[in-house]
C-alpha cells in the first residue's frame, strides 16, 4: 500500500463518499413519513462512513485511528441492515438493492484492508 499524504487520497474514503451520494439518491423517493425515520437514519449511517475514516486518519495515535475505522465499519453494517429493511418495505427498487450492497461490500473490503494496514504496518503508538 502506498503512503498517503491525506485521507482524501484513500480509495476507501473516495468510494465511501460516492456511496453517500448513492444513498441520498436512492432515498429521495422514499415515503415522506420516513423522512425523519429510515431516510434520516440511512443517510446518517452513510455519512458516518467517510467521516469516521477521515477522523481516524487524522488521529495522532494508531489505536485511536483504528477505533474510528471500526466505527466506520460498524456504520457499514448498520446501513446494510437498513438497506434490507428498505427493500422489505418496498421503498427500494428491487434492482437497486444488489447494486447498493455491492458498493457497500466494496467499501467494507477496502476498509478492512486499511484497518489491517494500520494494525500491522505502521510504526505509530
């Protein structure tokens, strides 16, 4: 893995940020009575992913960084559940769910690699 000068250079942050946009677009036509329920929760979960990656990257100590990366991973799992619930309620188009899950799994895989990299390769405290 190459050395990165900023979190904005991380593939996982770039993909997670694009995933946020997909979640926003996918939830814009949900029922209006879900605006403060499922829509809000899904959007907050999505935003949490790149936000915690950025915050983790900016931390001084490796242990703190990894903690924020784990929070981002938890948000991915939370959002995955919310996607299935949205599909169960027929708020998502059936063809959209596999597409979003694929993007989510790509983010999760990249994030797992970042966590492993921080755990094994960095000589930080």
